[in-house]
């Protein structure tokens, strides 16, 4: 039996590689974790093999429709734009809900 130390993934200091965005359609979310632009699933670690496995097993149609190169680059850019628009609209909604909650709290205090 081997008596080696167990590795901890937190200690590996893995960082998101920007090349993975075009290759596998992933972006880095606010928590520093990779998020798929196609299905919005978040993976636990910044590991190329995990991103590649997710992309090749779950998004084969996307890979076939947009082979590597300019076609995939344009498709990923469109997905990124949609993601940004969704984030903006959800933050606007959060702000609106928060402001309406503030108005209701003020009504109760009066």
C-alpha cells in the first residue's frame, strides 16, 4: 500500500484558460469555475480534460455543426453575447425586485 499524501484540488491553483472558450464553448463565471455557454452547466474544476469530456459527450451536434475555426469562433461569440444579455437582464430584474422590496419596507415603517 502506498502511503503518499492525497492531493487536494484547491492546492493545485488551476486557472481558467481563455483558449477553452473557443475550443469547448466555456467561460469563467464569477466564482472562477468553468460554465458551459451551450447548456449553462458549471463544472467543479478548471481542468481541460473535464471541459473536453463535457463538450465531446454532451454537445456533439454543436461540434459537428461548427468545426474548429472561424465558424466555431463566430458561434461561440454569439453564445457569449446571449450570456451577457441574460446576465444584464437578470441583474436589472434583481435591482427592480430589490427596489420594490425597499418601497414595501418603507410603507410598513410609516
